[in-house]
């Protein structure tokens, strides 16, 4: 059961994957949702017996840096389990993405994780002009406008959901674990949601999940909500896992690009 916690800090990323496939008009979208200096904290809760308990947290930070002569957003997500869960399954994860500010495409992705003693390190450099990703393990072909686990989160925040109808699918391609995954999210409309932080006007969707040990069958098992304002801030993720369910809530933020006008009341 506790072994499943190794994906807790990927969940807020996966739920926001909304990357365009070849030919989609979103290829080369401009960033109008976030700015350098932003920090967002997510808290992860686990439920196996009808009660949600805090299991860990993830912090997302964004800075502006030069990388290989390009102006990039250096986006970092660091996740860790709380002290109580460390005794059962210690998690210390760090994901980094350098995103070209002009195209919102990743130029480098670094995954450095330690999950219950199982360690993964992968350093990926993207060459979009020739459609390749050079990772620690080799060279792999990619599709047009490919994104990584972190860049896709920030890219997704720039989607104009007013262009879609309820139940429309938004396709995307994701490079993870040296593979290209063809996925999508299903737009479910708008609603008011109450989180541990407060009450929000939100946009709701379901992502198609990558098949694996935790989500053995894949499918639309997860539900996510982002703020219905220009920030498109991730507010909540809910999903069943192999044993129990998890809930991920936004718990704090600073230096947003716009006022969080979707916030109706603070809890």
C-alpha cells in the first residue's frame, strides 16, 4: 500500500498535462498565465479507511534563467513525504524543467528521485528541430511540440478553455521514462469547489492516465480542477490508487501573475 506513495508528487503534474499534438494551433503558445518568482505549495492527503490524512507535500517554483543562450523559465517541483510516512516509505523527489520563454517548449528536463530507497536519475535534452530527446539512457525520437512532466503543467495553464465544449478531448504528447505517451484530457466544464484552502470558481477536467503499476488500467480515473481566472492555478486533484484514494490540494501561493479572482472565500 505505502509503496504506491511513490507517485504522489507526480499526480499534480499528470492531471495538468495538456500538450498539443503535431499541427495543433497551440504549438508555440505564448505564456499569459504565470510569471517568474511564483511559488505554489500542494499538500497530499491519503485515504484508506474513510479519513484523509496528510502524507506529504510538493512545492513548485519558477525563476527566469539563461540556458544555452536562451531565456528560459526554470521550473522546479520538489516533493517529500512527511516525517510520519518517512518511517514507512520515504519520498524525496526533485523535477526540473527549463522552458523556452518564446515557445513554451522544454529544452531540458531533470528527474532526480528517491522513493523508498528506489532511486531514479534522468537528464533529458530536447532537440525540437530534429525531433529527438537525448536522455541519460540514450537517444529517442519525439513528436512535434513534445513536453515533459513539468513543462506540461505550465503550458497547460495557458489553455483557453472557452474554445471547448463539455466532453471535448484535448490531446497531448508527453515524454516520460524515455517514452512518448499519447494522451488527452477531457474538459468537463465549470463548477464551484471547496478545498482545504477555500471556496473557488473552477474549471474541471479528467486526464487520460499513463498505464502502470499504480494506474494498472489507465483511463480517466483522475479528476482535476484549476482556478477559473487568468492564473489557471491548480486547485485540487482526486484519484483512486491501487489501495485507497488520494487528494491533492493547493495550500499556499505567492507572486501570482494576476489576483486570484476565482477565490470566493478562504476556509
